C-alpha cells in the first residue's frame, strides 16, 4: 500500500508535491529497483493514492509524463515539454487537478543566457536545464499565483548558483504569490543556493511550516532506507505571502520498494486572494 501524509486537503488549502520520478533509461540499470518496468506500477499506486492538486515532476521522459498523468486520473492536466532542441526528451512538467486549478498562461524557458532557445546551456552546465513557469488560478478561491517547476544542474556548482540567482530575480519581478518546486541538487540550506533567499523574497516551506508530518529525511535515498540528516535536495519554496500550513516527506516504500530514487516533498499551502489579479 502507498502511504498518505495529507489525505482530504480541501479549499482554501492546496496540496503541492515536488517529485523527481527518475528518468527511464533504455539500458539495463543497476540496481534492479531502478528499472522503469519495475517502478512504474509503484509510481501509479503512490500517485493514485496521494493525488496532490499540483505536482512538479522532474526527469520525466514523454512516456513517463503520460504515465504520471494517467496515474493521477482523468481530472488532471499537464503542461511542459522536453529540454531538447526540439522540445523533446526529459522535462519538468507540471501536473494539475483541473477541478481546482485553471492554467491562465504558461511558458517554458531554459536555464541559460538564451532562455528562449530550446536546448541551450551556458551557465556551467553541459546538460540543458529547463523550467516551466505557469500563471494559475484556484477555481475554489479565485486566488491567482505563479508556479515554477525546474531541475537545477547536478554537476556544476556555478550553474546551481546562477540558477538560484535566476529564481531570485524571477521572484523579484513577480506580480503574484509564487510557488516553486524543484530538484535543486544541493542541500536547500547550502551556501551555493543562498541566492534564492536573498532579500527575503522566498522562503523554504519546510523551515516556515508550523506543522511537520515527518522528520527531515534526505530526499535522495537511491532505493535504500532513508536517512535523517542527509541532504534535502528536493524543495518547495514560496513567496512570504503564501500561507504554509504543513509539510512532510514520506520515507515509506510503496509495497516492497520505492517508486523513484528520490523521495517526494509535500506541502499544504494557502494562496492569498486578491493579489496579482
């Protein structure tokens, strides 16, 4: 069975999840738990049980994105394409419950000096990194907000520092409350990512939450028993005007194994109404 940290989240609260689902590789991978045919049913079970209103996923190949959307159910929509030059390949799609969320507008940008050029790099990363930026409306409350989902580079500290500053600048220019989900590939409290929090424009929902439904588990467990005190490299951030109700990281496997090499981070938030309409 799949664990559920936040059952029955109702308006005006929103259930948000960030989840690196681990891309599917064509070659045989080790350990066997990493193989997509072994994982996809566990992923379906977990997502079908939890059904967040908003899911920012990372490392999703096109067929995996379709699998995630189907696992969530027929009421869910999806935006976001691949990071390749033809907008193909691995992406960071956003999944949303259409009963609660309306997409007013969205764009996809590269984390580079040429954000409009698909497949571009240049901040120290050799692998293209992509972000989905959506303007959303909560149908239940009429609250409007910006949602950003991305995946910082795994190999270049310089690229991560530059990505953190990009996020800061995006928050500085915002006209609406902002939510951010990502695999940031460094501990959320690391020096290299401190630029995200400059000027108090964004907060880490984990640190800001009055209620935590779990311990602070390291989120890259690589199909092993999760550890306390390990790096939390997956995050949900918010602008300070967003009400953070609760957070959690579920360390339990789905059945006998985990659906990904990452643990999902979850939060319950409340978007203020009347801002940025």
